[in-house]
C-alpha cells in the first residue's frame, strides 16, 4: 500500500510550479499594458494561483482538474482582470485529460470556457467589470476556437501514440511470458525424458539385483553397476539442463544427445532386460540439432514406455532416411501390462510436442496382434504445419 508521503512525493510538483510562476509573473507584467482592465488585487492573484494548484490532481483526477481550471479561468476573465497567460493552466489540464482518455471532460471544459467567454464578451460585457468595456472582437474568438481545436487534435495524437506504446508494451510482455512458458515446458520435457528412462532402468536392475543378491552375486553386482552408470548419466544430463536454465544463452559444456548415441541408448535398454535392435534404411543424413535431439528423446521415451508398460522383452528401432526427413519407428510385441494408459501420462504428449515444434508429427497405435508402434516423422527443413496425430489407446508415465 502506498504511504501518504509517497503519494505526495509523486505529485507533479515541478510542472505545477512552472505553470504557477508563468501565470503569476506573466500576468503581473501583462497588466502594465492594460490600464483599462481591473487592476490585479489579492483576489486576482488568488485566482491566478488556484488554477495551477489544481494541476497537482491532474494525474489522479484529470476530469476534475480540467473542469476546475476552466471554471477558475472563466471566473478570472469575468472579473475583468488583465489578459495574460491565464489560459496556461486550463490548457495543461485539458491536454492531460485528453491524453488520459477523459476526452469528454477535455472537450467539455474547453467548450464551456470558450462559450462562456463568448457570452460574457459579446452580451454580458455591459454588466461586467471593467466599466464601459466594449464587446470582444469576433476575430479573436475565432482564433481562440482554432487554437482549442488544434490543442485537442494534438492531445488526441498524443493519446493515440500512448495507447499504441502501451499496447506494444503489453505485446512484448506477453511474448516474454510465452517464451518463458515455452522454455519451462522444454526443460520439463527434457527432465521427464531423462528421469523416466533412467529411473525405469534403475527400477528393473534393482529388482534383478534384489532377486539374485543371494543366489548369483556376480549378476547382482552387474545390476548394481548398471544402476550406478544409469544414475551417473542421468545426473550429468540433469546438471546440463539446469546449467542451461541458470545461464540462458551460454554454450553447453557437453553436446546434446542425438541419433549417433542411439547404440548407447539401446545398450542401456538391454541392461534393463529388453532385447533392442536398431536398423537403418536409406542414406544417413545429418540432422539439425533440434531434430537430432528430438529423435533421440522420442526413441528413449518409446523404449521407456516398452520397459514400463509392455510384457514384451523385445523392441525394434528403425530409422528410415527419406528425401523429406527422418522417419523413426519403435515396435514392441506387447501386450500392454497393467491398466490401460489412455490418459494421465506425459510421455506421448512430450513426443508429439517435440515433433510438432519441428513441423513433424508422432503417431502411436496398438496393432491387431497386441503390439505397440510409435512412428515419428521429423523433417530436415524449417518447421512447417504440424503433422497429423492419431488418438492412442495407451499412454506412458
């Protein structure tokens, strides 16, 4: 909550003091050349000071400041005091009201001032001070109207520019929020893929180690070695992701995994008890970094899905290089274990998001023989429209 002292400090003191000084000093010297007008007295100086003082409220109450300064200016002129820079406060107040969006107040205040000056200067002058005062020249009233229109047009231009600037600021802020959301989603997807695969391997190997701890010490030791290697690799990849998060834009200390590391990935799957094979069709083509990482993570997630949700102990990974891009397929013989996985997981969602970001797509289907197939299409070129996605009857965690 803003304290009263802070609110007072934020008032436009400097501009208000400048307008006050101009009106008081300027009117004082202007009065010397207007002996026919009513001489400035304490009442006249009070009216000259009251208008600028109302400008202190023009930011929080722009409409009230516009109407108040117009009324004080009209009262000053109706009292017969000398002409001078008395209009400055009402011009500043109405300009600020128009820029703040109080257009009706700005137009109404200046229109009332001009109309009141017109009536007093042409019809009521014989009853108003000074004595024997004649009517005001119509030419000066016309010029005043032109100045009012010009001032309001300038205020409308400033208001439009201000709105455009605020809209651009909002758009930049929204774009920054979108980028932050996309980065958080990317990091969450990376962490999910890394941890889901590694924890699945550790879970399987821990079960093997516990089962063979007494009967086959060497096999139990091998399981523990696999757990150690999988956890070390997972920690390294998580550390790399977190370093990128803490220092955005910095070059990574280790290259991101890609298709060239699929043999290592399949070796880890074999350690988890999955007979995984890799075949390549077509002439291998270098992939852009984003597509290379996406291919690795999609295969990793598909193998994790097989380990966790399939009774099959075999998986076939096939890479097909086509003129348009890379098609990768991961098959297992099934059937699915446990409850149906049609909803609630993030694995297939993450696969599809990765492929869609590159202009590709992922399909995941259960075959008639009970097996499960994941197919991903990753184009070589820049992202285009996302490819089609099929509904899937099974989802991973």
